[in-house]
């Protein structure tokens, strides 16, 4: 996967998250890593334009609004990320 955008939202006292806009040349999606793993991933010194190897967990959930309308949420979480050398 190629990192097209890197979003660093490290707020140590509140919430630690790193987000990545990833693409394989066909599909593009946003994925994030949180907590201690987000802090550890900082050591990889990732930047936009780098190619990385990722393991992901993709989750979808259906929920209803107060008006009874069906809504869907997709969540992509990075469980492992490494620089492609």
C-alpha cells in the first residue's frame, strides 16, 4: 500500500491516534491505529509517498438513527504496519 496522506493526532494526555490514507493504486481508504501501537508506529518515521506493508481489521456495523433510518459505519484498523524496503 502507498501512503497518500499521513495524519498524526498524538495527544498523549487524551487520545493517541495515527491515521493513514492508503491506496493500492485501485482502492483508496482511511485506516488508523490507536493507543500504544500508534505511539510505537512513530518510530517507523512514516511519510506520505512511502510504500508500506499493512495488516488490517475491517469492520462494518449497521445502526439506526432516532428517525428509524438505517446507517452504516465502516472502520478499518491497522494491526500491523511496516516499511516496505
